C-alpha cells in the first residue's frame, strides 16, 4: 500500500468534487482527488449530456443563489474558452390547486428576472408543440437553458490539472473503503493507497453516509429513469423551438422535466423522483414500464412525443434529504472535514458555485455565500 498526503483531499470526482478541485487549484492549493470509478462514469449523478439551469425556483433561498450560479458558469466558460451553456428558455407549469408556478413567479419577480405568467391555453397557442390543459398555471423564463453536464465535469478536472500542474493529482478507479477520523488528521483508506489529509472534502454522492456515518440526517438514494425520445418530425423539438420544461403535480411522484437534445434529434424526459436503491447494486435497466410513466405524462403535456420511439435511456441517482435541501458543511467537531452531499436531485446547476464555496470553506474556514440551511445537525442545535 502506498502512503500519500495532501493539504486538500477530495473523495468523489462528480460535479461537486470536480468543481472543488478546480476552485482549490485556481487558488494555488495542492489537490488530491480520489474517484472510485473511471472519470466520467455513469454510476452516479453527474453524467449525461445536459442539465437544466434556471432562475425559476419556488424556494426563495435557492432562487436567490441563481444569479451567482449563472455568473460562476460564465466565469468558468471564460477561463476555459469553451461554451457550456445553451439558452433554450424554460417553462414551469402546474395544475389548478398547486401553488408551484405562483411561487416560482414570485421568486422571478423578486430577482427582477424577465418572465411571463399565463394560462395553459395561452401557452399552447404560443408553443403549438405543447398541449397542456387550458387551466394549468404556466410561467416562462426566456433566460433558462441547458448546461453541458458531462463536458463541464471533465473540463473542470482538466483545468484543475492544467492550473495545478504536478500539485494536482487525480486517482481514478480507486474505491475508498473507509475514512479514519480517530487521529489528528483525516486518513482515507482506498484500494492500494492510504492518504493523509490536512483538509478532507467528501463529495461522494450516494456513498456519502457510508463513508461518513452519523451525519444526523436521513438520506434517501433513489434511481431516476431518463428517457430520450426521437420524434418523427424533430423540428418543433429542437433548441430554439422547445424550451426546457418542468411540470409539478400535486404528489411527490407527479413531477417531470425535459429538454431538447444538443444534436436536435431527441428529447430528454424523466420523472423527478423514483424508487429507493442501493448504489452498489442498482439495476441500470430502463424498462417499458418506466417509459410508460413518461409517456403517460407526455400525453397531457407534449402529446406529439407520447408515442415517439425510445432512442436511448439512462439511470441517474438522487441522494436526498427529507426536505430536499443540500448539505454542505463541516462535519460536527471536525474543522478539517467537509461534507458536500447530498444535493437532492437539483444540485448540478449550483455545482460550479458550490466548488467555489467549498474552496473558501477549506482555505478560509467559511464562505460568505453559503446558506446556513445547508448546515449539518449539531448536538444541542
């Protein structure tokens, strides 16, 4: 077994870990990142071509962070000289009796983000590919869009190595078996290597509470089945015609989302929410029954897509708290251990910003923009 040490050790090479690695390297900090699978793998939460980014949040706390998140992505694009954001516009909708769109619209107004709220009938007239019920509540945000997800994760790791040189080390295909916190420094025990850290960031997604038990918050790992449908006539569903969309129903399994494909030939659609799973044993197959759930939703939203052929499918893991908040905090009693997971199925759009927050916390001890709602529970708290 090899013994290594680093001032900053990151466990997990997904969106949060990659962003933290780049943010630390950009500050001149040495970084050692450990990833259990191959870089860019599809076993977690950060793979796939695209993720939605939007100001349209129903929760004012997360909506209020979105201007800073958009700016962080623009700064990353500038640093890399690579575009990652595609503006598509975004629409949020819900049935009568659900206040989701009302809360989204209120947040957009508070942020002074251009938007239009309307009834489903008006939305359908403006966007004929849609067929939402006439009485649905709808809000459109023209500045929403998509981030090139897998490309962004890989790019930040490339930048971390380019900026840090030999001070940035990435170990892939190196599963972490345990983290020893009994001594004065955190010690990461992985296959073939023992790493002593001055500061440790655990960004391990669905594996976080296995590596750092006793977080004091119940974490639920669920699998999401993502469908890519190929319409017979793709033009109405291309970027520039089809906005990213989020439909929120009355129940916890009545939320769906989708977006056009970068290549212009498929539409990504999925239910936001799924069945509990073990990340080490997860069944990756997307069944006809999984696709049927998506198709039933589409019949009442984008009916022309409901029977389109399934061109591809993938599985994504959510690791969620009961109230779907993020956990980004020092482990209680350990000012040298940061936990940066879970992000409850809606964290990718914040990942570039969270990387910066983690770097500030690791180096400076705190971040001025980290919400206190992301705290881990503390005894007597």
